């Protein structure tokens, strides 16, 4: 069967043998649940659909949030032929075949073709290049779906031809609507006479993690596991939901955007001195299988960048944690990471050392990389001494540990890069520097 023998849009309500998530797939905007920021009254995609002013787009969001469903609805509302490819299995030849069919179909009935590409981030550059001209001239209305950040995974030339819309994980209320629909719909689970107790319902929503497909799959399985009572009612309790779900599949890709989102939340929580939030994100990462040494390395960086001399012990704790985790691994390494995380989160904070380096670097890059003063140079040979190398240098230990002299090039002798904070030990460091170098304002 070729494109011209297929319906314009794939069936939205498959038969009873199809999974529940497919049977309940919305066919219209009125049935669609979620994404009100895009599909609500007067919102951008709804306006585009209603006015038939559609443009190619990338739908970016977590699994189970309606990307495929929305593409089908757009094709139906726009009276376009619907064609779908999975970037996992399709290649350039498949894309070119659809382009040729789209051109012929346009000549036959004047209708456009909507090409939906699932997991478009898996297309390589050559495969994405093959789409450019047809998207540009309107042969295809492209809708790509991805769980990965398009900024990293989609080539700039294709991004410039598409609008990117961010879909959000479904809320508790939205998942509740989907549960009610599943239990009450004729093509859903109504015939099974399921009774979902409140605690089981809440657990199902929690474990679904904003993913409607995950929720419906678990609900359908729980219904199959439930035993009917004398009246034919199948009760679903918390234990059945746990058995059906097994465990929540955390939205976390160690190579993708969520990897960076969660580590970012973790670091910002430690930086923000919130040990409770930091432990939550740490648990998220460990539970999802993150490399514990990756976490430990980030803590070492944070210990210098965000704590610094406000508590110099922070760097020692972080470094020791890395070594300990490397030595003992998991699961015991989790305890070490928890200790380091809470210590660093509770430590006073300062990024003064980091900012000082950046300020000094700016002066260097601005052309202030002048010669090293002679008295600071090494003089391993007689000739170098005759040229004045090391002449006049004051060895601080000969003066009780400090000798006032210029350690900067003459052109920069009044420069100040390090501005200690008033936090923790750094307050004492600031006081000492003001005593040693009273001419330098900190």
C-alpha cells in the first residue's frame, strides 16, 4: 500500500487489541489533555491550527506528553496527508521517497503532506540535510518530535526553518483527567469494571512522572492483574499499582539534556546552601544510575568555585570523597557522596578566588602580559645574575614571613584582583591582606 491508498491521517482510535494508550489517543483538540500554554484559547499552536497558518515545527518534551498525538491532530485539522517516520529506522532514501510522493500528491488533489518524524534527534546531519529544501519550499510540513534539546541535536539550518515548541510533563490534575477517561470510556477500561482506590490513584499519578503513556500502560496492566469479586468488580489497590509499575522510571538520560538538568539542579542546590534539595537531586541521579565519580568530580569543582577560601576544608572534603568513592564504589559510595554533599551545602560560600582568576585573565588577554620584573626572575647562571636577574629580591622568611616588595609588573603594581568576602574564614583572610597591603582596596 502506497501513500495514495492510505487515509490522510492514521486512525486515532484503534481496535480493542491495541494498547490502552493507543485506544485513548485524542482525535481532536477538544480531547487533548495538557500543554495549555500552547493549545489553550488564543495560544500559539491553537491559533495556527484554527487559522490554518501552520509552519514546520519541532515538538520538544518528555515522553508521554502528546507529541505524536498533536502531530496527528494538526494533520487532521489541516486536511493534510499524514506520513510518519521513525528516525531510529528510517534513512535518506525513505525521506526522498516521501518527498516525491508529496509532490505527486500535491499535483493530484492539491493537498499538502505532513511528515512526522519521531525521535528526530537521531537523524544524522546528512539525513537532516535531505529535509531542508522540501521544508523550505513547502513541499512538506515537517513536525519533528524529540526528548532531547534541539539546540544540540538538530542542525542550525533545519532549526531556522522550524519553530521549536516545548511540551511539559503532565500535571497531577491532567493525569487525573486521563485516569477518569480511561476508566469511563467504552474503548477504554469501562467493561472491566475497575475500582481504583484513592491511595492507589495517587501512587499511580506519582509514579507516572508526568507521562500519560506510562500511566495508562500501568493502569491497564493493574486491571489485568486485579481479580473480580463476586459482583464482577476488580479492585485496584496500592500493591497492585506497585506491581504493575514495578518502579518509577525516572526521566533521566545520562547522555542527554535531563542528565545536565539534574546535575545543574544538584549543583545549584549545594551552591544555594540547601542540603535537603541537594540530597534529593543526588538521590535522583544515583537512582537513575549516574556515574558516582561524575558527581564527585563536580563536587570538587564546586568546592573551589563556590566555597573557596570561605571554608578551605571544602576542597579537601570533596577530594577525599572522590578518592573514597573511587576506592569503594557503590553502594557504600552513596554514603560518602551524601556526607560531602551536606558538608559543602552547609559551608559558607565564596566565589572570590574564581572571580579573581577571571579578572586577572581579562587583564592578560587585554595585552597586559608584560615582562616579569627582574627581581622576581630565577638566576641559575652567573650571566643571568650579571644581567640583574633576582637582584633585590627579598626572601620573606628572612623578614619574619613577609617582606613588602612589588610582585606585579610595574604597570600593574596597584592592580587588585582578589576581593575576599566576609564569609567564613575568608573574612580573616581579608583582614590580613588589608594589614599587609594597606594601599590595595579590597
